[in-house]
């Protein structure tokens, strides 16, 4: 199915924007040490959906910064998508091994003066990066188990929103040179949410407002069901 037909059937961009808004609300309630100019997590190992890639490219075009795409290089792709990993966890199966990159991670091509050149359209993988302590200059990010549970669920939902679309690295999805597609995976449906027992009830409660939030005349959760049905 072509990307244009997929885009007509479901309001994928609006759904993704609603997800981004929800995540921003959650982020605002966290006590993270992250601040403008913190860029330790801005590496070339960012994975995103094709839909996110198109929105990011659109933002760069609006900003007149498509020149930045020339800096991107197809890098190592992901070993699995979020929903593949979740499915394997729920099936009690071993996930495939993540490929071991030959080179250490480089700096993200969209980073300029330690700021994201397309911040408003950055992918969810960047949005959910957060630490309770400063992690630049040799420090280590310190997350929060609940943040990890909720953010994993949001990543799963973002993948479902682009069900059937591409999933890969920023370099592979956006590079002007175009990747060879070998590092690209397909977005899978949400197989269920993966959460430790102590977070399951809290997760259902936290996601309730997201699932009922209106998008193009229907609750977001209804669209997710329609996508699953095809
Ligand atoms: S897209 Fe933006 S926020 Fe994400 S890693 Fe690159 S510079 Fe950082």
C-alpha cells in the first residue's frame, strides 16, 4: 500500500501530534535536569518511524534548513522495533541481537550549537530522553523506572500510528543520499503494552486521557483500533 493511500485513510499526522502533545504534558510534570543546550543524548543513533521522518523533513523545509540533510549518513539500523520487542517479550521469546556498530555513535546531524535545528518536530525517541541528573561531560543519565514504562508505551503507540510504515535510523530515513534500505524495519501493530506488574494499573490510568483525546472527530484509541483492523 502506498504511503499516500495510507495517509488518506487515517489521520496519522494528527494522531502523532496528539501523542507528542500528551508526551509534552507528561514531561512537564517530571523533575528532569535536562535544559536547553544539553545535547549529550543527541547522537546519530536515533530511531524513528517513517511518519516522524516526513514530519521532521517538513519542519526542516519550513525552516529553510534542508541543507542539514546533506550531513546525514545512513548509520547502523535498529535490531527490532518497539512493538517487535514488546511482542517477543509478551511471547516470552528471545529478541534478536542488536547489531554491534563498528563505530562509536557520532553527533546528530541536526544538532547546531548544542541545540536541535528542528526541535519542534524532533522524533519521540528524542522527546523521551530525560535524566534526573546532568549527564554531559562524562556524567551518566539517571532515569526513572516509571518514566521508562510510560515512554516505552508511548514509543509503542507511535509505531502503531505508522503501522506498515518504515522504522529506521534518522540517517537511513532522511539522508539525501538515501539509504540502501537494509537497516529499515516495518512498523508493527501494538501487541499489548509491556509494563512491570507494579506499573500496570498506573499505566492504564495514565494513558486513559490519551486514548479518549479527540483526533479528527474520534477518540485516539478508536483510530488505533481502526488501524489494527486495517
Ligand atoms: S533530532 Fe534533534 S533532538 Fe533528536 S538527536 Fe538530533 S539534534 Fe537531538
